[in-house]
C-alpha cells in the first residue's frame, strides 16, 4: 500500500475515490452524499490548494482509502474531513495510516491541532436518542459506544472528545467533536 496525494490530473483515481465515498456512506449516513455527483463534487473540492487530499492505493492502483484535511483558523487548526476506507479493507490499519499521514502533512503546513466531527445519526452511542441538555458534559463523560461508533478509533489515535453539538443532525442526533494536539 502507498499513500499519495490525490490530484486533478488523476481522473481515474478521482472517480474511484468518489465512488468509494458514496458507497461507504450511502447505507449509514444517507444525508452526507446523496448521489455519486455530490461525492464527486466533494472530492473535487478537496483538491483546492488550501486543502490536503491523500489516498491509499494498492499495488494495482486501486483506491483503498481516502482522507482530507481542511485548513481553519489561519492554518493553526485543520479539520479531518473526510476519512473513508473500502469496506473490504477495514480493520487492517489503512485508516490509522491515513490519519497519521495527514497529521504529518498538517504539521508540515504549520498546523498545531487536528479535529474531527463524528456524527451519531444512528443511535450508535449513548449520546444519541437523548436530550443532552442541560448536562451536556455529564453525558460526554459517561459516553458509551453501543454499536461500533468511530469515536473510539479516534481515541486510540490520541484524539479527545472536546465537545458535542446536540441535535446537529435532528433531534437526538449529535455531532461529537474530537481534537488532537500535533505539537511534538
């Protein structure tokens, strides 16, 4: 496996990446990318100069995973958006490798914090399906992973829950905010 930049000159890889994004999210997060065109638009937007777009490819040039980074706060903070790994290749270290690679690229651009929002639209954690007000932090402290939500993946990589936006995706469907310091 190799991790490399996704660029506008790689139209076959752009198409594979958009297909991967759409196929991976259509079952669980139907509101994210509702069709292949919207996924393709997301991939094209990731190619802007102020963004990072990296793919993991196998020896045959097939896209196994994709990660993006969006500069914020004058480059001090970067949003990890999105991260996707082909379903047949999950739990093999590809997601971890992509995140660690993105961290290096963000550091090279002077970034000091990386953050990610991990929606819970499907009752995957104890934060979903409940009214988080007024004791939001109490709910965060007592969070439980009920159905393999990715927040624990990010915790293993050093991310910390720094907040939650209750009802971000509708009543009882929060967005969990996580961040990691990239200072050495």
